[in-house]
């Protein structure tokens, strides 16, 4: 799981027909705008915009995207006039958006205060008018899949049993829904409606037993009888299955191969055998981040994760003819291909915020559709990272992104932040991060490792930190700091560690296992006590998390990896950030760690947001959080230095 980083997103939208290339800011030639001049503080950086693609109508006329230009994330439709039409006005933003094949309706999920108990709303995509379909805050609803005729949609919910997600069907004409799958399966758990057959008669269901294992089922939507599609002897992930019009052939991704990478494959109904697509189109060295077949099955798009960089590949489905991709170097996010092979793409990189782009692979027309604002900050000041590798305690090579401030002189020790990603089944990638660019402009370096247990490098690498091997991933972070010191990028007293969610546990684990290593630490929505975490996390998450961290039936091991039991060893100044409504890592994890450090006379500061969940989403809270982070880092890593650029002197 990747921790939500809901930063304020403000954008303008290009009028249709404007010829667009990647525009660079022009210089005025005035010394008043010299790059060494005053740089705004962190609150201004956090107002840099972003637009994320949600979906595109099949005829390509309507483009739906999300932005938090109105303080929290909402859905907008790109109008023919090139102006964003706001469709949602939820107080705490939306959680997900599922467009019907007709394009006239959508199902939107929304929750309150970060509690993640998403409720369902049916939306008229012309006006934005919504009708609430569910109102049960004790249950969570999501994973919507539409029937081809747009009359029915399928979704998952745990309203029957808190620990299990079953599949329901909803008639949009009445809003009534009924249970169709899950309660009779011999191995209950979490079931997702994956895709509906083109004729609307079948539904492929994914069953999750852990974050590293899924099973596939085929449900007859008339008889509600089902059959198992998959059969394997180990943990295998089957991703994004799509049934072809013959109702027999399934395209999907699978990692049941020697490399352990998610690769494009096919399966036939009635046989669990997986056949990989090995025709030379895609490099088998890299993992597939996602793929999609168009509604008419004429085109296929694939996003490959090439050492952390997401790149797009297109081709015609039947002829297997490869198609050109847009000249955009960086991170491809969502991709939607509509009629005729037209594409709309979310694109960004470490020095460019996310925007939407149009691409026609036949005419090779490229056009930027949205223009996120940079809050008056010169984008040419931003820098991209370098991909490096270092060896850990056992010789394992760990990939990492190294960010260095512009003009850095090799061999000069500077303040550094080691950034621990969440998950742990996640990956640090070169996406645009406002707070990182702010730190770089103020003389900090940042290292973002992908330790064992990270996704993107295959099944074996992903499993290297499971259960009893938990502490080995912490040793990878220790090796990262040793690498910084050994290469004179930084020195003792000038390195901080920060992380959110599982990365928050990493922070606490590092400052208890290596109490003299860091000059400061920032822990956000992290785990302090694995026993209380597993006892108090949302019921439907418990079994999945036990498979990763260890079961409650092994309390001695959970105690051994829980930082709370070594809080007396903490010497590092610590900032703790949490949301009071967090359903994943309950706020009690933060409170018990704060109390333990205080009782031992340690140095701890905290921010507990009463209206947030697993990560800050509201603009005022986001600004407060990152302003606090910057002040904390400056206080402890720059004790003898002047205030950095962008921080106004006290009293002015």
C-alpha cells in the first residue's frame, strides 16, 4: 500500500485544439528573478498542483480527472471548451470513481474524516447530481465493476461479516443490491469483482488470502454458480484478468514464473495453466505495473516498471503491431485508450508535477490537456534523482533514488534525509514530491531506498522481509546510512530518517535498534506495537497483515520486533504524526509511543489530527504537517546554520 500523499492540486486546462509541447518557463532577464533569490516557504510549495486521470468515455469526448484545487480531492470533467467542470463536492473528497460503459453514469465512493468506510453514490456525469446508495458506516464498499449495458454494477463489501468482503450486484434503476458471491466459498476472505465478460454473462472474481496470494473464480451471473480458475502450490498473484468475447480466453498478469515478476499471460477457462506472452514485445527483465485491453479488443496498453520508472507500451491486439508512444520521459501513471486507439495519459517525473496528455499513436499527435500551476515557483529549479545501488549486510544489492541539491560539490557532507516507503509491498519511485524539492532547494539531500520486501523486483525480493526476516529490512536502511557516510555525502549528526505507515515502523525500528545513528526522526502513522496493531486494525485487514508481520499466535516474535518495548533506548529527537480516525494503524500506536518516550525523559514532539485518517488529506493539515517537518529537521540537523531560504527570520 502506498501512503496517501494528498497534496493540494490546482490546475488550468487547455482548450481543445491547442498544439502543445512540453513547455519550459522563459527567463525575464531581470536580476529580480535570479534563481538565488528568495524561495517561498513550504506552504507555497504544497500549493503546486496536480491532475490525475480517472477515466475517459469510449468516444473520447469526456475526460475525467481528479484534483484538489478546491482544497480536497474532487472529480472534474474536461469540457470541450477546455475548462474543468467540477462534479463532486464531498467535504472530505472522494475515494474512487468508476465510469459506466455508456459514460452517462458513474459510481463514486466517499468516506468521512479519513475513516476509509467508503459509501456508494450514483452520479449523473453531465450534472454531477448524486444519489446515495449506501449509508452504513460500519461497512466499507468499493471495487466497482460495471456490466457492459450499464444497467448493473458489481461491488465488494464487508457489510455481512466485518472480516470478509463479498460480492454484490446493484440495479441502477432501483438502487437495490443483493449478495451474489462469497458466503458459500470454502475459503472466505476478501473477494474483488475483477471484470465482466463482454456479453455480461460472466464475472471474474479475485480472492485475496494475503498481499502476495490470490485465487481466481468464474461466476455465472444467471445461475450464480462458480468454478475455480486457478490452481497453484505457492503464493501467486493473478492481476487484472480480462475475459475475451469467446468467454474462454483470459488475459492477465501473473508472477508464477522463475523471475517472480508480474508478466503478461493468458489462461483458458477450465485449465489453470498460465501461458506467458513471450513474443519479444515486452522486455521480460521488467515487471508489469498494469495493462488494459480496449472495449473493442483492438488495442492493448502496458505500463512496465523499469527499475522504478514507469514506461508505456502500445500495440494492436490482433496484428501485434507495436505502436509508437509519446515523447514523454518520466513516470506514466494511468492510461486510458478510447475508440480509434486515442490515449489519455497521466504523466509526471521528479521535477514535473502530474498532468494529463493526449496521444494518438497513428498521427503521433501529442497534446497537453491540463496545466497544473507551480505556485509562482520556477520549475527549472527542481532536480531529478539518480538511481544508485549499494550492498547490504549480506551482499544483497539495494536500489535507491539519490536526490542531491543543485550545485552539490562531491565529497561535501550535507544534511540528509533517508526516506522509508510504506507497504512494505511498495516502491520508492521518481514521482513529483513537493516537499522533496523544497528540501533540496534548502541544501538537503535525500536517499529513498527500496529495501528487501519492496515491490517491483520480483516475488523473491518481495518475500525477503516476511515474518521472521522482518529485521533484515531494517539492516538495509542501516547500510544506506553507511553508504552515505562512506561516500562523504553526509556525516554523523546530519542524517534524519522519516517514513509513513510501514515506513513509520521503519523509523521507530531504526531509532531503537540504532539509537546513535540519526540526528532526527519523523514517524507518520506508523506501527509501534505489532500486537496492539493487529488487535486494533480494521478486522478485514488483520489476516492479510498477519501473513506479512507474523500472527497473533506468536506473541513472543511480535514483541521482539515491536519498537515500543525498546522505547527506553531512544536517543533521537522524534516527531510523531497521526490521524485520530486511522483505520489501518490506529492512533493508539502513536499515543503509546509518545507516552513511553516521555516517561523515559526522551525528546518527542507530535501532531495528532482529529479529522484525518491514514495520512493527511485536507489542505490546512497538509501545510501544518510539512511546515512542522521542515522546522523539526532544521532545528536538529542545521543547529549551527542560518535559517534556510524560504524561512523568514523570526519577527518578520
